[in-house]
C-alpha cells in the first residue's frame, strides 16, 4: 500500500470538518505527499443529494483526504495542477481497491469540481471522458438526487417551523456543537 499507514487519525472540528491529528504520508511513483497534522478535511466532498451513492467516507477516505490537501495546499504551493491532483486521486482510488464504477464516478465528480472552482488548465483534455461518464451515469444518479433534494427542502421547512414554534434552549446562538 502506498500510504505509510492504512489508517488516519482525526478529531472533529465541526459538524462538517475534521482535523488530521497525525500526518498522512503517501508514496507515489516519483513523489511523496504528506498531509500534515492540523489539516482540515470534510473527507469526500460529496453533494448531499448524492451521498446515498457515494458516502463522505469509506474505502476511499485516505484518497479523499489526500485529494483535499492536494487541491488546496498542493495547488497553492504549485506542487500539482488540479488535473494532476484529480488524476492522482483516481490512481489512489485504484490502489485502495475502490471498485471501477465508483472510482470513475468519483473522478468525474472531482473533474467537475475543478471546473466549478475555475481550475480549467487541462480540463478540456478530460472533457470528452467526463461528459461520457456524466451522460451514462445521469439516468441512475439524477432521479434519486432530484427526489432527495425535494425531500431535503421539505425537511428544512418543517425543521425551521418546528424550531421556531418550540420554546426552550434547543436553539444555539453561539455556533457551538451539542453532542
């Protein structure tokens, strides 16, 4: 396995973020990347309507944390391009034995993410494959995602109304996390 350790130690920072407690080292073909202690991650950055298909963590967690670091710190330091980070992500997913369909869907997602964040360098070289995978996946992914999006919207309205109607200390105004 290219990771020095097959595990990762994190601590919860918020409802969405976790902090790496011990460095996570990955030895690639020619480079070594180290996600330092203190780096914050949300694990796999998956839009909520498709978490049913690709949960935020799983067999691919180490790859997701490495990718988070590469597309933030690695990109800012000029260590990798977004295309390289996304390609390395796909390779690490394969090395972690993530099944091929999930691996290619995750790679397609991060390529779309690169485009959405303005990292266009090299994107067009992958565009044909990204588009083909997107079109093939759409009949399976889009209908449940639309239904889940509608259900989440209804739930948000109900939760807002119930929270507003109930008295007491159930509301937090200090941004704190209640466990």
